């Protein structure tokens, strides 16, 4: 049938070993982001202090900063984080929708960090480490999305 995509089982396409490695590492990586999101959203002071103290930031300022995010910034942050977790799970389940889910996550990452760049934490004087971390996360998530696209095109994801 024209336009019909067959699954790996139907077409006897072997599932490459690296799918499991990449998918598992992606899930572990995105779960770290989910943990950070939950701790930041709930205002967990011990966690947040451990994150901001090395930057010389006051914990009360950091808690107020994150709790003061506008709804849309929280929403795109959530989409970025949970879209990444869902994309990793979908990759492990070999679902083709992993690719658009990872693109959605990437869009959330870009938009939430655009807000953070435009509205930095008060008192943050050196943001090089923060921006470097965001750049690394962006590169990893872009690479993961491109990997999912490649696996979808090869018919490994159904």
C-alpha cells in the first residue's frame, strides 16, 4: 500500500543496539531535568541552595525568582522538560512520534531559556556557567531529536 510505513517487525528491520543505549541515556538525562524542574517548582530550599550558592546567589532571591515566573514561562519550561522525558520514553518504545515530541521539547527549552536570558536572576553577575550548561543541553537535545528523526526514516521507529 502506497504511503504505508511498515514496522521493524513487518519489514524485518533489525533494531540497532544503539537505540537502547541512546534511549536509556536520554531517559536518564531528561529525568535529571525533570528532577530539577520539580525541585525548582516546589521551591525545595536545600536543592536550590546547592544549585545557587556556588554562583554567589541568595537562596531567598532564587526562590522568589522561580516562583515569580509568568504562567507562559512555566508552561514552556514544563513542555521542554516533560516533552523530553516523553520523547525518551517514546524512543525506547520505538514510536515515530518520539521525533516531533523531542522537537516540541527543544522548542520549550529555547523559549524558557529566552525568558531566562531576558530576565536573569537578580544578583547574577557571572552567567557563563549557566549559559554554557544551557548550550550543552540544547546540543544534546538537538542531537537526540536528529537521532530520532534518523531512526524514524530508517523505519526503526513505527
